[in-house]
C-alpha cells in the first residue's frame, strides 16, 4: 500500500529577511523532529513482532516443552537467546516511550494515586532482578505514604525506572532507600542508593537520551541510558519535575516532585 510522501522542508530564499529565515528554520527543525519521531515509532513497532517470536520460541526451547533437546548446551543457549531478546524488547519499548513523550504526549489521565500501591507494583515487577542482586529496599513510612495526582501507568513507570536504576548502580547487596513527603502542595518522592555515585558535573547529561555517566570503557552496567530521560519527560508531562543529586563515592539520589492529591 502506497504511503503519502512527507512534505519537503521549507526552502529559505537567500534574500529573505532575518525574521523570515529564522521562522523558516524553526519550521524545518519542527518537521525534522516529527519525521524523526515517526521513524522511531515505525522502526520500534516493526522490531517488536520478530522479537516477541524470538522470545516466545526460545522460551519453549529452554523449557523443553515438547521434549528434551539432547545436549545440555542447547538449553543453555536457548536461555541466552531469550535473555538477549528480552533486553532488546526492553530497549525497543523505551525508544517507543521516548518518541511518545518527546512528541508532547496528551493521553495521560491524571487522578489520585496511592503511592503505597504504586510502589508495591513497582517492586513486584522487579522482584526477580532485586533478588538476584540482593538489593534491600527500605520504604520510610510505608503504609501511610501520601497520595499524588498522577497518571497511574506513568507513575509506575517512573518508580520502576528509578528503583531499577538504584539497584543496578548499587553494589551487590546494596541498600535502596525510598521516602515520600508532603511539601506544600506537592509530594517529593526520593529514591537513594549507596553506590559509587557519579561526578556532579555529569548529572545534566543523564536526563538526555542515550547518555550515561562515565565512559563506555569504564561503566559496568548495560543499557542505552533511557531510564532517567523517560522519568524526566513523564514527570514534566504530569506537571512535575526530576532532580538528581550525587557525587563520586556518595551514592545517587533522584527526587521526583508531583502534585499532591487534595
């Protein structure tokens, strides 16, 4: 099925006045951003179908659902294929989320959300990962946390990304501390870890997509650096903000500020 060709970017006449040239450049930049987001969405959607097949069939092989595979290495390799597929699917989903949020998403449904329930859901979704690393999560005032005005899915995405980030950058058996307190008309959710931390000068880079602290040669974790940018964009979309605090050897703290539910 044929598709409508995208409109070409506006041509800027050489003799145009500065204001007209500036406006034309702004329109061209906006069109390029739209094309970029459309491309990311298209590629991501096209990748999800084969990835789901890879994950599903490799899980069947790993579980030997239709009988033994023979050599034990086959089962091990099937498990490795499945894990690699899951990592790629996570990356694809993150890219889709970045493209959605970067396009000024308007489908958020803001309503009163119970932080205790949202945190329970976030920990449940990361249960195996936290257990594998021996991460100890402490929630101060658990059972009596304040309510926030937020999109339910967006709030859980924020908490999962921050909790996962804290666990990954903590040592084995690390400590992650979560607090939530009412500050005037807002609620500040703080997630801190006892990892190595990052240079304070690196913090602004961490909310830009595809960037991580440290060089590619020295960092020990895998990932595209999309977790914190997603948190930042989601918080802004819900009328909130993200603040980061860290320094080398002093752990890492992320604070999300959201409107309190009255």
